């Protein structure tokens, strides 16, 4: 798969948000909100434009990854900056061809070169372990609610970069504060798609 990676440009925004909606539609719930989160995340001071990449195939944008800053706050209130990525989207017709892996591997390397210490994510361990992600609990890092589970993972961008760092992870509010009325209005600007309940949703729920 000969994909070309490049930084996203402003005239890609609409295409990438439509791509993201297609990538996540009906995967975790009927419809999705990942494309709306991406739309709002662009306006956040935590959004990192230097890690906002698209994948092109024959001149067509088929995938995207974005990063934002997050914080690990210790029990005594010490804050350490880290990163999270997502959404990571690939058009359904191009999934399973290594495009997502290419986006992830290249941007993780760049993030390390930029001096960031670690990336924390929520995802499928069977998929993300191949990139070096490990259970966050190993590093004494929990969610903002103080929880740990297999899908909560971290990757040190340089060996030992999380030494002495522990606490609770806090992400940008844009991931949680989703106004459903605004989402519906936003969705209406794209070609209509039917929302369906699937066995996949029930399994992942």
C-alpha cells in the first residue's frame, strides 16, 4: 500500500470530517459523534496542528489522525503534559490495508522527536499493543475518575520518559461536552445516513 502522508490543510477539513463520520458510523453506537468531536477539537488550544496528518492514495484523502494535549495530574497536584490521539479514521473501503498503522507509527515517531513524553489512549489492546502501548496501570496512571481497565493504555515516547510521573489523566473537555442538538444540526450538513443498531455495538458496549 503506497500511501502518501502529509499535513492536513484547511481545505481538507470538510473532507476529513466526512471521512471520519463514515469511518465511525454505527461502529460504537447508532450514528457517531467522532466527526463532530474533530470539528470542535480544531478550535481547542490543545489541538496540535503539527501532528494533524492525512493519508492520500492516488490523490484521494483516505485517512486522518489528530493529536491533542492532555495532562497527568498527581495526587499532590503536580501536572505533567502528555498527548492523546484521536479520532483516527480511515474510509471503510480502505480499512485493513495498513493505512491507520502508517498514520500511527509515523506520528508517534514525530511526537517523540518534538519532545513529548508519552501518548495515552483508549482503544483495543489487541490492536494497539503492536505500537508499543501498555496498560496505563503499569505506570500508576488512572482515568480522571481513578479507574483502570485494559482499553486504557500509554506509550512512552522515549525509554523511561514516564519515570516519576503518575496520577490521573485529564483530556480536553471537547471529548465529553457534546451537545446533541448541535450534533444533529452538524450531521444535517452531510449527506443523510441511517442510524442502525448492530451486534458490534452490543458486543463493544
